[in-house]
């Protein structure tokens, strides 16, 4: 993953400049990477980017579910069905 090092900020600096940094994220639509002890701790995203990523994640989950359904349907044998009356 490539990260713009200019968008990395230590958490202590973020605490001092929170309002300014939030404005920058929301207007520029580029994420802000928060560092704690020189390790990435969090990412701040604009609402539009967060919504886009959430929708993308949901689509991936739907494709995975579709793949599982398609796999089960290929192994489905209608002759092995049990009638409802028999189950009662």
C-alpha cells in the first residue's frame, strides 16, 4: 500500500491541529494517517470516501455469497429431496 508521507501525522500533533486537519480531509478528500509511536494507528477519511469503501465492501460480500450459492447449486441433486409430508 502506497501512502503519501505528507498525509501522515503524529497523534500529538493531530490533537493540537484537529480542526484544521479535519477541514483538510473533508475538503481535499484524501485520507489522513494517524501515527502513534511511529506506527499507523488510524486513518481519517472523508464521509464520501468512507461511504464508497463501505459500499465496495458490501459488494464484495455479496459476490462471495453468490459464489457460495453457485457452488452449492452445482452439487445439488434434486433426486435426494425429501417430501414435506414425509418430514412431518
